[in-house]
C-alpha cells in the first residue's frame, strides 16, 4: 500500500484524506456528532441559497473573519453548541481543496481527517484503499503550513500502526516520511500546532478554545466522507 502526502493538488485515483486542521477538518468532524450532513461551499451566495432550501445553519469565515449574515464562524467550539439536519460550511481553504480533489478524479474516495479522528480515518482508509492512500494538505492559500503537515504526520503514524497490526506492507513517499518526524510525539504535535501562524492569529482573536480542540488526538471516531457535494458519516 502506497502512502503519500501532497499539498492541495491530489493525484490519487484511490483514497484521499483531506486535512485542513485549523479549522475546517476539525469543525466538520465535530459537526457530524450533531448534524446529519455538512455541505461545503465556496461562496456566501451558495450558502444563503442552501440555508433557504434546507433551513440550514450557516457556519463560515473569510480569512478568519466572520461572514455577515452567517449564524456562526468556522469554529469547532461553536458548532458543538448546535444541532440539526444540515450545516452549510464556507471556509478559506478547506472547502476548495475538497472540490479540487474530487475534480481531479471523480472516482476517488475522499475522506476528511485531522488529529481528532486520526486513528479512525487511518483504519477506514486502509479498509477501503486498493493500493494508495494520499493525504492532501489544504495548506494556506495553496502554500505549505506546519499544522496540516503535522496533522498529516499524525495520520500517517496511525496508518503505520494499523497496517502493522494487519500485516499490510506499506510504501511511504518522502513527504509522508518527513511528516512523521513532525509528529514525533503528542507534546511536539501540540507545540507545533499551537505555535503555528494560524493558531497564533486565532488566539489573538480570542479563539484559543478552537486551537485546543484542533490539538486533540484520537478523541473522535467519526470518519467524514465527501460525496455528491455533501459530507456525511462513513
């Protein structure tokens, strides 16, 4: 089984795990505890149309700023306070990379992973994949960021652990190997995420509770899957 890590642009035809650790992936994973589905969008107009159609809750941000007319921002802490059928989510990077990954190959299975569900998504990816698992980092405006790379490392380490238990041979590319160095232990993971540019900015905005949720590892067993422009539990 090949395990690769890429930035924004997905190449696999098999299974992709999209990670936007701060905060879309974490918000989506947590939201599926209390919502039946999450619909990601790229524009506010799309969000308002879906709100009217589904009587949905609108969550979103634009460069970390709350969008006028939305119910809440892209906050895993805030989304925990709500429940319903549909959550519509607009983010700066995460929703774009989901669409991009699916557009590159319509047959790819797109899962959503982050630190908080790393073990669960690793096991599910190994179960589904035929010959390759690709972890796709959203990054920041399509450029590298440390929190997604660290989160990717956490997931890769869980894939290694689960594969060993199942006697599944792995072939890791160099980026996947490098990501595991960032995720050496839980203390380092929390420090790298907490000291990242994104986490620092969120903390300055008073959103340190969001950062703390995004630093958690293996706290949730939900595995979100992106299919037909919607995200549901797998």
